[in-house]
C-alpha cells in the first residue's frame, strides 16, 4: 500500500447526467470552447492539450495514491512520454488506490454493476459507470465524472454540428419526427446503452427505441418497420445485418443518419450500410475508458478529438511508431476524466495515423483503427434457414448467463459451435462449461437454433496469429483455416 498522504477529499457536488440544473449550460459552454479551440487550428489545439495534460497530471499526483507512487521520482514537469504505460489488469488490481474519490471502492462499484436493474443510473448518485466485456481477464470497471460526461456530450454534439450531419439530422426531424433507435447489449452496464439513455434525457423531441442484440434479427426488423427511425445507432456488425435485411426488402426504413460505434467499421461495411439505407454514416471510435476518442469524416478517416484526447501509436515495446505505420497498440490519455485517471493506458487497438492532412480539411489528426474484430457466426436451423448471430450477442449471452469472461466461441460447422475455456482444475472447468452451455443454449433456442450442437474444445482460447489479439468469437472459415482440433468433452461432462 503506498504511503502517500493525500489532501482532504471534497465530495463532488455535480451529477454526471443531464438532471443537474447546470448540466446543459455547462455542455453549451464546453461546445463553445471546443469550437474556439478548433478554429484556432493546430497551435491552439496543441496548447489546449498541453494545459489540460498539465492539470490532469497535477491532480492525479495529488489524488491517486497508486499513480502518485508510480510517478514518484519523476519531475513535476515530466513529459508524457516519460511516464510509464499502464495496463487494464495492473490498474484493476489496485482499483481503490487508482481512483481519486475515496468513497469509490471496487467492491461497491462491482456490486452496483452486478445489478442489471440499475443500468443507466449514477453510481453514488454522481458518476456514470459501466463495465467492459472481459477479453483478457476480468472486465474493466469504469467511472466518469460530471466534467467528463459533459465533455463527451459536447464532443458528440460537435460532431452533430458538421454541416452534412446537421442537415441530415434536420431532415430526420421533419421526415420521421426525430425518432431514434439503438441496437445494442441493452441489459448490461455497457458504455453504449448507458450513454444512449443519458443523451435521450435531453435530446430535443423524438421517441427512443432500444433493440437487444440477444433477440433475433427478425424481431428487430418488425420493430424497426413499425417504428421508422430517423436515427439508427448500433455496432457495425448489427448495422450490416440490418443493411442485408433492407436490401432483401424485409426491412423498409429510411433513417437519415446511421451512427456506428463500439466496433471497427470496415470500408466494406460502411459501403453496405450507405448503399442499403441511402443514409449518412457517422463512425465514432470510443472505448470504455474514453467515450469519444475520434469521429469519422466523409473521406473515411477518423479524426482524433485531440483537444481532449491523446493517442500514441506504439510498437510492442511501447516505443512510438511513425505516422503511416500500423502500431502494435495505442496508449490513450483521457484529458476529461478525473475520478479514474487514464494516462498512457494500453487500449489494445492497432492504429495508423495519416502522415499528411486529410482532404476534409480537419485540423485534427486522422487515423484508422484496427480494433478487435470478432466474426458474425451464421448457423443453419432445422428447416435450412441460415441465421446470423452477432458476436456481441454470443459474448453478452455467455457473460450474462454464466458470469464467465474469458472464453472463445468457435464455429465448427453449419450446426455446431465449440467453446474454448482457459485451463483450470477439472471440477471448475466442468462447472464453467455447464454454465456456458446453458447460457448459449438459451440464446440459440431464442433464435430457433436448438438443433445446434455445443461442445467443449480441448484447447484453451487461441490468440489470432495475425493480430496477436484474442478474438472472442471466431469463424475459422472466414480466416481460411479449419476449425481446429476436434472438440472433445472432458471426463464427467455429459453430451449436450
Ligand atoms: Zn477527414
């Protein structure tokens, strides 16, 4: 335990949602400041970024026991590049000393996030809270204070103010009453749905509709046909499925804006969505640690919100890589959030920065992101109908239904899935397999896929040879390889 004495704690009085009477004024002030900074060009952006980084580091050294210790010995004006990179597992392991509010503890937050009836509520009455899905260990638990949330909302509002977006938005307000629909993991404390609910509190006009990724596509289609949204948001994998439904004329909607987030949007996916809906596609890159890192432009590049975010492309040893070079990972610094400082945090995404300015004229650095890519898995029902399952549906079903976070789902054939679990004593492994099988069976049944065989693969989860990252949902056929060793059941496990 670090021995640093921290200054007396003063409980924040503002709430991280729009119910706070000052929230709207605060967000408008932030939007105005954001525009002034950006009109000032590169020099103004760099100056603002440097000042915010200075303030964040000073605050962090005063208030975070863990980071104060990690930065001990470094001068007060140490350059960002001289600070140690941090990983999720490291920070989650010392959570109570990392956060800057002593009333926040990991166990209290974990209890809050375990209660799915409280999705969208504020933790301790003042912090937005969510968790990430677990891919390399226990899920990350995240808190965002009122200033951070107002900043994220201002960044989203700024993206909406771009001429092509605001025109499409105005058209959607007139043509479809501003109705908005979200396809997401709606029953969990994930960033997407929590933010959606916060934003729909104050966004002017329009009803809101949430569609769960755990439900069959046909159900989404029926609800969307009846709802006729002006604004459609979701994971790109879900949006592509809906684009196929629209192309097949089972879905007939005409949103003016389709907002893609939460996963990597490929150029092909963007084209499919644009073509099917004839809508403006806006791509946003964010993470649980920083909700709005970059926003896409009409030329297909993401532009870093460099006044509020620093993203360093680095190699496997965390050394910087040049623009034009694909990084091994990226180090994220979130300049907006104080309650849980994110400074040189390894986000695990491979990025490449564009060496020259983007044709769109934005002063913000342009980049492409190769985030984690899970596969959509298509299986065949008894009657021969092929049914796609989103990776988010498979992972959410297992996480919600079994409590497991480290696993890999592998498509073996048209009617067989295998699951890979980490090495563990036989008894624990049997219990995990039983829980995962139960959770997956329920999902498959909801999609009419109760004919699909489930098995336990003898191998543990395999890291992708191409990216070095763990894909939670893999269809080996999409990567030109066989499904791997034949799955076998451990002793004592009955066939499914
Ligand atoms: Zn651009």
